[in-house]
C-alpha cells in the first residue's frame, strides 16, 4: 500500500523510526536476558559491560526523540506499519507454541515407552 501512495524517501522515513525503536528494544532485551540468567556464563563478552549497552540505549532513545520531533507523522506511520504485523506474529507464535507442546508430549511418550521396555 505504501509503495503505491508514496515516494521512496517517504517510505524510508516511515521505517527509519520503526527500525530505531526495534534496535532499542533489542538492546533492552539484552539487559533483560543477562539479568535473568546472572549465574550463566555469557556466550559472548562485551568489554566494559554494561556501560556500552547503557550508552547505546541512551543514544538510541535520543535518536528516537529527535526523529519523532523532526517528522512525527512519518514516525507514527512507521510504528503503525510495524504494529499492523502483530496479529500475524501472534498467529504464528501460537501455532509454534502448539507444535512445541505436541513435540514435548511425543518426547515424554517416547521416554515412558523406553522406560517400560527396559
């Protein structure tokens, strides 16, 4: 739809803000993941952690604020386009959860059969 009604620059400006928001959420997710598993050895190490991540989050938040102030219409339309995909995400997530539950049930059945066969 956006391709039909807008120029390339307009379309890019819609999604720049959305990309910045998603990058910021990714950084925040790293904080959450590391704080949830404090005793686990990290797969990768960052020199000076958590300072680089805090600096990244502050700068990305500032960038979001500046983009929102400069072009609020494009920023909000970009977020609206991303939010329009949430129903699809939840549909596939729910389907994946059901498949995972089915697979776990099959594994449990296999283990029970293996124990009975011993």
